[in-house]
C-alpha cells in the first residue's frame, strides 16, 4: 500500500477507534442519567460547537437548509439511531451492541433498492442473510435476559441506514461542516422531546434529574471525540479512496470488546464472538464485492 493510502487508512482507523472510546464513556453513565437525556445533551453540545465553527468559516450562508426533507430524514434518523443505541449500551454488553449495529451497511443497501431504485445484487442478499444470522447468535442470550429491549441496536442500525440514504441525497448540496451541523441541529430538538416525554412518563428510570458536573463533562467529551472522529475519517478519505479505508471501520468492534472487558466486566461468550465475526465477514464480503464490481468496466 502506498504511503498516502497507508496514512489515509491510519487516519480512518484512528477515527473509528475513537468512536468506540466515546461509546464506552456513554456506557459509564448508565444508571446515573437516562439514555434519552444523555443523547439530547450530547447533541445540544455538538450542535452548538459546530454552529460556532460554521459561523466563523461560512457565515450566515452556512445556515441555509438545502433539500430540507432529506435533512429532516438525516436528523430524525440519527436521533432515533442514537436514542436506541445509547439505550442499548446501557442495557447490554458494549461489544455486542456495536456488532449488531454493523448490519447497517447491508440494511442501507436493501433500503437503497426500495427508496432510491438502486439495483440489488445477489451479493447484497448473501451479505444480509449472513449478517442477520450473526445477529441471531448475538441476540440469543440477550433476548432471554432483556426481552425485546435486546433488539434496540438492530433498530439503531435500521435508523442509521436511513441516515446514510439521506447523506447520499444531500452529499453535493453543501460543505461537510454544514452537513455535520445540520444533522446535529435537527437531531437535538427531537432528542429533547424524547427526553421530555420520558421524564413525564411513568417509567422511573427515564426521569431527568439535574445532572452532576461529571455527567455534563462526559457528554461534552463525547461530543468532542465524535467530531474529531468524523474529521479523522474525512481526512482518511482525502488521502485514500473510500474503498481503501472502509475495512478500518471494524476496529470499533475490537476496541469495544477490549473496553467492555476491562472497564465493565463484559466478556462475550464464544457464540457472541462467532456472531460478531460473521457480521464482520458479511460486511467485508459486501465491501469486496462492491470494490470488484466498481473495477469492472
């Protein structure tokens, strides 16, 4: 691999790895504050910070909203995905929740065929069936303990697939900074509404009390690390093609396993590890198939 491509891969690897560190920080809040409130605060901080940077770089023009329907799809999808995922990692081992969320590329391919009219190849169906076989293996023990709450990371994967579809539609409509701000700014009020509904529900664990400074600090750290992560991935794709950096995304599962075992005592059993390996293999198979297809004239 040429030096530039190697550097791009390392940038992306660092970015994706940092995302799992942020997930572990979020999991450390479990039991201290509701996941809905954590998600709302994280995106309020993120949107505010991105808004300041956007104003400094692009001025008033940066706050226009191109293709508003797809921007709402992106923001709402990210809000639902974050709410489901944060709730999932509060309830189940970090590595297993992260692994299940990696079905999102396969779900995106299927939904793209439905909503964007893209052709669905046999490779997509093979990868999707394999990935969901892996999901069933991971869910096996969690369904017994958590019930239907165990499918939260799968719902997060579906919601994030909608985000990816929205991203494709708006990709050429503004700068990456503007797109990052808009998705956070739309997700934040949706999550505030979700946290408010939870607070006034009869579920005690969803009541939003005044957080202590450590919770606010951890949410702020995650907002910053997520922004830095996305920047690192972007820098990676500037130095290497998207196809070259794509496999680096799976570092998230490995780091999630390590952090979960060290800090939370979550050591996945062999069947859950097998399920994670199957999901990773399905993703790499789909990536490889698409790469080969792109090279064929």
